[in-house]
C-alpha cells in the first residue's frame, strides 16, 4: 500500500519512512519531550506498576481521530486500579502517544518504548492499518502482545503472519454480512462495488464478491487509486452509464470526497442513487465526513445532496443489558454515566467503548498471570519483565486465550487461538457476538437507526427496514430495469380496424371493377390496371397490420420476425402495384399526346399487356432488392428506448436488420423516389387532358400527386423518436393516401354509373365539337380519346387521319365513317367543313354527343 508522501489527493500518506520526516524531526522531538508524559492512576494499597503503551489517535489534527478514545482507556485504568480483586499489589499505568497515522513516527515511538527503562507489558496500537501492520510484524520479535480496538483490516487477522496480534473489533469483512442482509431485506439484487486500491479494501471486496456470487447477486466492480485521480473520473463515468443504482463504497474518506464531488457533476446523486459507506469515516462525525472544505471544488450543499439518504455500517459498541456488572465492579450504565461526566457527552463516541474493554482485557490477562506466577512462586518474572522472555509471553497468550472471558461494554468478549473459526483469510482472534449497527442518514431525518445485525443469528434486531424514511417515500430501485412497453395496444387496435376497413374498401372497389368491366365507363379506363390498383391497396393496408407485430405491441418472437419480412414485402410490392398501375396509365396518355403532336402514326402499340409488363418490371425489381436484402443482411432482434422514469426504462424490442442492412432500405427509398419523380413529371405533362368519360387522366394525376405528398410525409414521420407516435402518424398517412387513390380511380366511375353517365360519354371537351380553327391541341385530345377508347389499330389510324388533315374534306369524313360505322350513327360537317361533329349511336336516343 504505497502512497506518495505529498500527494494532495490524500490527506493520509501511509508507509512514510523516518527519513521522510527529517525536516520535521526537531518539532516532533520537542512535542514528545513536552507532552509525552506517562499517566498513572494508583491505589494506595498497590505499590507496583505494570505499564501499557498505547498509540491512540488524539488531537484535533489526527486524521484517524477517535474522539476521547484515550479518555475511555484512562477510565478503564482507573476502574481497574480501584478494584481490589484485580492485579493484587499492582497498578496499571497507561502511557499514551499519537502516531497520527504516520509509519515513521510510529516506528520512532516503538523504538522509544523498547529503549525505555520501564518495560511495557502490552501495546495498544491505533486504528490506522498502515501503521498497525508494520508494528505487529515488529513487536512479535520482542515478545510483545499487541492489542487493537480500532483497526479491522482483514489481513491483521492472519495468525500465521501476526501471531501476537489481538484485535478487539471483528474483521472488516464482517460488515459484508450486514450489507448482504440489508440488500436481501430491500430486495436489491444488483450493486456497484467501488473500491480504493488498498489491501484492506481489496480483501473486503473479494470477500463481498464471494458472498454476492454465492447468493446469486449481480454486481460490477470499479477500482480507483489515490495516486491516479483520473481513475475517479473513469469510475464515476462508468457508474453514470450503468443501470445499477446501489453503490457500496470501500475507500478512505479522502478519496471518497473526490468520488462524491465527481458523482455530483455526473448526476450520480440522491435520490436515484443510494450509497453504502463504512461507519468509521471521520470518527465522531461520520455523518459529515464529506463536507470537509477545500479539497474537491464542490460545495457542502452539493456534496450533501449527492449522498443524502445513505447507509453506514459500523460495529455496535453497546450491549443490550445495561445492568450487567463488569469485571471492574461497575455496571455498563455506571461506566456510561461516568464517561459522560468526564467528556461532556451523552454516550460513548465511536469505538471508545472498545477502548475501555481492551484495557479490561489486558488487566484480566495480567491478573490471571499474577495468580499463576504467584502460585508457582515465580512472581519475580513479572517484576523483571523483559522483551526476551518468551516463556512469559507464552503464558500471557495461554491465559488470554483460555481464561479471559467476560461481559464488556461491547458484549461478550473471549479471545481465542487455534480454536477460532476461519473466516476468509483470517483467524478471528476475538470470539464474541458480532453485532453491526446500520443507520440511514438523510438531511431531513439526520441519523435513523435501521437495525443491529447479529451475525450469530443472521438477523436484524430490531428490524426497522420497513420504517426507513425514504427521501421519495419509496424504496429506490437497485437497477433501472428494461420494461417492455405494450401500453399502446389500444392504438394498434384502432389502426388495425382502420386498415381493415381500408382492405374492405379496396376489395369492394375490386369487386365493382370486375362486375362492371363491360360498361363503357369502366372499360375505357383500363379495368385490368384498376384491378391491380385495388390489389396493391389491399397489400399496403395489410402491411400496416403486420407492422404492429414487430415487437411494439406484442412480444418479439419467431412469428414477429416473420412478420417483419412480410411487412416490407407487402408495402414495397403493394406500392409498386398501385402506383405502378397509375404510372403506366399516365405514361400511355403522355406518349399518345406527344406522338400525336409530332404527327407520327402507327408508332404506338401501348396495349394493356405492355402496361401490365411495366407494372411487372416494378414488382420484379422489388423482389430482387428484397431478396438481396434478406439474404445478405437478414433481420435480427433490436432494442429501442421509448422513455424512462426513476424506476424503469421503457423499451420495445423490434426486428432490425444486421449492420449494413440500412443501405438496402435507402436503395428502396431511392428506387421508389425515382418512380415518384417520374410519375409527377408525367402527371404534369398530361395536365391539359380533360376528357373525363374516356380517360381518367385528370384523376390519375391527382392520385399521383397525393401519393407523392403522402410518401414524403411518411418518410419524414419515420424519424419521429417515439415509436408509438411514429406508428400512428405513418399509418394514418398511408391510410389517407391509399383512400385518396381509391377515391380518385373508382369514385368517378361509380358516380357516372349512378347518374347514367355511361350513355352520355363526352367525346371532347366542348360539346362534342372539333374545330379546325383550334389547331392541333383539340385534334390531339380527340386522338387521345379514341385511342383510349379502343386499342384497335384501325381506329387509331382513323384518328391520325384527322390529325394529318387540317380540314375535314368529304373524303376524310367518308374514311372516318367507314372506320367508325359500327359505333357511330352519323358523321357530318357544318359551317363549310370548318368543324366536324360525331354523333354516337344510341338506341332510342339521338341526342348523344
């Protein structure tokens, strides 16, 4: 665990060498000589002294401050010395210093202890593990038992490495059982573990991940380093993009403050995120450890807002029964009251009660040693205690592990050796009831007592989890879950009904066209192409229904994947059939007008078969493109976000093409767009053709315009982010477009049949009269009319005769009459052959024009 000595990112810099403090050594020596004064509380009946050396975190500048920890130890010494049944003629003396979490200073103080004339029979080390570990390795060579009531680093519990180390606190890994129990009670199955690169946290994290894995929990691990501030940014950035919301923090508070500040900037804050912190942060003021100024650049309000509503876990230092009498002759309540009078507090500060118990433990060990040596006549060994006396050290250990068993302030205390149970990598050196206090801290409720976790029963006693005053009034979620949203099914039902009505309408138009195919008003409008228009409309309407099965309104399954293929095929081919038919009809009208104006005859052979072939080519191109698409980039399952809330992210799963599949869609768009552009051009080119009864070019043009506008609208709406709204708008645009096409193609014919228009077909725009003075435009419209009326070449040639001759001679009239004699009753000239009137044959009606 190496740190840079003057790294501003940390306040506490472990493993400093003595040489690193040469600049401050003069001040340190002065401090030691002025303030390092042994404390002895003696009874008049006792005339011998046994010294205990204690390195405790003291002073306002201590980075591991446990407020009044020395006072608790001194109070225990006083109570031991005042108890006649303890230590016989001996008094305890407590010699205290503070190493301030400084390895160099601690080693210096250990050297002073070893070189002092009066030997110390035991050492109480402070809570900073980076100081305690090297001290424990050193003191074993001098046969000194080292006690600790502040450090819970798991590595210190390894008997092989630290044979003379006796901690009073359970290992830090014990907190993991309380964390796991809380997660279980709150049904939090997903967590984030955020650790600092220190041995103590790595061991705790390894143990925690093992427990989580055994219980089937999911977790993600993020590691930060005090020496690399950039790791803080990376870790918080990853957490911000994660779906998990419960963060277990395993780090020192200096790094923790930077993490909290960065979390605020990345919006990783309360109440959406819940933090779980160690309870030993800033001992005595753990609920405000994150508000230290001048380190992070964030205000206290910002820091507080980030972690508001967090949990903290710490070892419980209060036993349930305050009337239990201690070995010092005092009850727990008596000690608490006396401690309060001395320190001016209402209760023991953090870990202070453990300080009282550790002194009593040493006193009981010494008391058993005195009795044993006295019985053997070897009491002088204790009086002449030296650091080379291995036999006395072994006796200390034996008596501590077999005879010391008492009720302390923090519960039942019993030290053990080889009989201890294994937990992770350590042997527990203190066999006691392991109880962990859990608190919930928020700005509104301050500190709310949740429960005390009892490891022996794996239970929360009492269990106030259900009464936690959550900030939002409800338990936060552990993970933002993906929720498949099918809330818009009613929309799908409405659109499907409308599409179904459209299918019924298109089939009705198809039935009408087939039934009245022999009537002139239908026959002259290319009924075969009109049938294809209706069939294409049915396919387009069906594609709307299939589009609803792609995962938006129903779960995505194998049927849904098939529906995706079908939907694209129906839409593409349906468009080609409907618009392709209108395109073909408009193209024929445009070609006839151009050829007629150019005076070319016999060059047009645009029969229905040719036009059907044009439509077939469009469909063939669709089939080719779709086959390549599905073969090269088939559909697969995709996910789309619909919306989010505090507790969930609403999504839909849909069929999406493999990477690169979008190019095929754009190719289809380009292909269809080209057809639309050509259709608009042809519709514009035939805009003057208005012979309604014999060709429906005007309504075909209207259909083309409507289709183009609708396709543009649908294309634009396909980029609407909300899938429900997108589906509704695009479906509505398609339905309206297809209805307008069906209306333009079939409604005029229905109207003509209803109004008996089949008997009053207008042959040209102006009362059936062609005037030679109007020139080629009128003649071209007549040509267009008769060509559309029949595909027979002889009638087409007859019309070209009219176009070729500027006037209507008798010879021309006879030739036209010979061609049209089967269909027309009279052809005659008026006004000196300046105009030609064609009167159609009707039974019982001679007024048709």
